């Protein structure tokens, strides 16, 4: 009770200012230091929030005794009165008056001035959409009150290739019927610029709308950036419009009891297809494996939201609020 009473009697604090900034998925993956512009009111440096050249320039209004409001009794008729409370007529509701000759020329007696500032904010690797960063005391100021905070809210930009859910990434990939039957091999440029070769198992057939998991190719876990979520790829099969008789006979021969052609080792061979950026060496090679529901990391910290239920209300010292098939990757 004593602490609460002390808090109530302390200086008032100006209301916080909320700013929403758009951040690309690349920056959320890699982390980034950003500058955020803000327009705010700060105490006038020329008069130090007095409003005049000296403290004596500001006089307390005698009409309202500095309250800015007055209660006036009005007679409506014999023995009938009405009470009205409104802004003081003498000071215009300000509670004070300033000698025009001594009024501060910078703030024109308002005691505060607008200013622009660039705030530095460090975006964490794996920060979730809606993450908040609090910059204490960087908001608006008024005399005789504690400066307000600035709360910077992350809004994740839409990505042209990846969709994000928690710590996992999702994408779609169109492949040819030949690749679906004989094996696929393509190179993916990841959010940090790495080139990752994606391959499936020899002899494995990819069916339309099949979902495969690429282990550890998702977003970094928030606050545990040494671990990553997974990447899920849904494959769309592009079928040919027509098949001539000769090709049809060859297909029938190949598909009646004959083993499917194994994909070329190391990404070489006629069945191999590269993305536009596939030329040159790669950083990793991933083999697709069977998808399982326990591969999902629906929470940005890894795992599902149930695993972190007890931590949902936590806030760290920096003012941050926390709330198909599978692929093994090998470094090259």
C-alpha cells in the first residue's frame, strides 16, 4: 500500500506515442538496426518550459486561481439558480497569463516546441510480427511531468516468395512432370543470400500438392537465434498439354514395372532444373524427407504456442514484449 501511495503522489507521465514501422522478412530474418523518424513535443530550450524570459513573466490567473476552470452561478428566476463549470474567461482556460513583453519568442509562450528526431531501434533476429520496442522518455514532454515513451511496433511486409507462420516459412514451387517422376534438383536463394540446393530421394515420386519439409531453413527462433524453424514447400506439377504417340509408348514402357529414373547425383543431368539464380556453387544441400505435424514451429520462439504459455506475459529488460515431407541440410 505504501508503494502504491508513493506512486500516485509522484510526477505525472505523458501518454506514450505508438509508431508502426514496416520491416521486410529479410530484415526480420537477419536482424537490423533501423532509424525511425518521430515528430514530438519537447520542453522549449530557450525558456526551459517557463514560457517567458523569466519566471516572473508568468502570472497565475486570479480568476480561476490557476485551475483554468471556473464555476459560475446563474439566476434563472426568483429563487432558481444554475451552476455552470467551464473554461476561465480571464485566462482562456490556461490558468496562467504571460506578460507579452516577456513572452518567449521561440515557443511563443506555449512552453513546448515541436522537433524531429531519428530514434535508433535494433530489430531482433526472428522478431515476430507485432513485436514492440519501447524507447523510454523519448516521446512528448510537458512541464512538471515525466516525458512519455515511444512504442515502436513491427509490421511485417508481405514477401514475394515466402509466407511466415511462427518460426516456419512456407512456399510453393512449380515443377515439371519429368521432375516429379524422375527427381528434382533446384537452387533456392534464402533470406540471408545463401544458395541452398534442394533435392529429393532417388526413386521418389512427387505427387501434386505434396508438402515437403526442409529442416532448419525457417526463421531463427526469437531470443534463441542459434536454432531455426523449418521451411515447408508445396509442389505444383505442371502437366504437358499433349503427348505424342512415341512419347506415350515410352512412358507406358517406363511405368509398367520399371524403376523410376534416379535423380542425377550432385545436381547434374538432363532431369536437373535450376532456378534463374542456380549457376555457380551452393552453400548447402538439402534432401527432402516425409512431412510430419511435429515439424511445425507455430510459435516464433520455436515449437507451438502451448510450449510457451507461461512466458506469454514476460517482458525483457529492453522493453520487448514476447508474446508434406522433411529436408536435412548439410553445409558445403
